[in-house]
């Protein structure tokens, strides 16, 4: 199994994915270079399709991941919106749930089919985040899906000229506090989920072979909406 790689860039933009060690942690290093000659975003999305037992396990668990974000660039100080977006996103074909690692605290944003959660992430240091999909789906009053796309997203607007770097380290899982005994029986599927998300990510950044496959599905509407909210939240 592989991660789908979805990206967009202009002629002068660059995208790099590498294995790195930062402050003693092995991590996925993502770098974007935005040449800033137009308004187009440069972006990279790593996408994993999850269904069946793995999806059940994902909703029965709390997912934790370490994130390291760069200090805000001067472009953010000079603009009225968030020009660099780094986070985790799920898309079940109907609902989009976005977790943005943000150095500024914003209120949660909710629409009928899109929910955006801002996770406080001080720049220049490792921060451990816990993501509870079941809680967010319940709070949004959405039905549980049969499958979804799990995505790592990193994007830079045309105004964010220069290099941008973000790091992720070590996905881990713990049972949700309100998991029932019957749901605990699904723990055996958790290693499968961990293998598919974490181990394959490590393999992907180490291998020279084409472990990434280009052409993963993405929703243009969800991307546009997420970026619009990034603008509206900061401007409000």
C-alpha cells in the first residue's frame, strides 16, 4: 500500500519531502518554495484511504501526532489572512474536517459540510496534538462514514514568497475514554491502522522507488473553502 501524493505548483515553485531528524525526533520534513510571481498556491497533500476495520479503529481511538511549525513569515504580518496552512484533514465525500496547526488561537469554524479546528502550535518547537475524530463528528452532528481520506496538508499562498518548512513525527493511538467493551474488541485492528498510516509514511520518505502515487482524489471545493476560512478568520 502507498500514500497518494497530490500537489500543485507553478513553474518556479518547488516541493520537497524528506526524512529528517529535528531536536532528536525522526520526522517527515515537508518543504515548499513559493516564488510569489502570481496568486496561485503551492501545496502538497499526502492522502491515505481508510475504511472497514481501520476506519472503526480510527473512530474508537484518539490519534496523537507531534507537529513542528516554522515561525510566521513576514508575509503573514503584512497580510490580512493566513498564507501558510499546515495540518491534518479528513474527507468522507460529504463532510470535510480540517485540523490546522496554528500559532494563533482562533475559534472553531462550522458549516453544514465543513468543520475547521485550529490547534495552538507555538512556532519553532515540537507540540503534541490529540485528534478525536469521533468527538468532532458527534459535535458537528454528522453521521459516521463508511470510508474517508486521511490527509496531511501543507500549503502556501502566492503572497508567501520563499521557503516554508513543516515537520510531523510519530502517530500514536489511545482508546477513547468512553469506548465501550464491545468497541475495545476492535483493538486488534489498531496495529493495521498504525501500519498503514505510520509505517508506510516512514517507508515513503526513505525509499528511492516511486512509493508515492500521484493523482489522489481531492475536493477543489473543500480546498477553496478552507483557504477562504483562513482569510475570514484572521480578518474577523
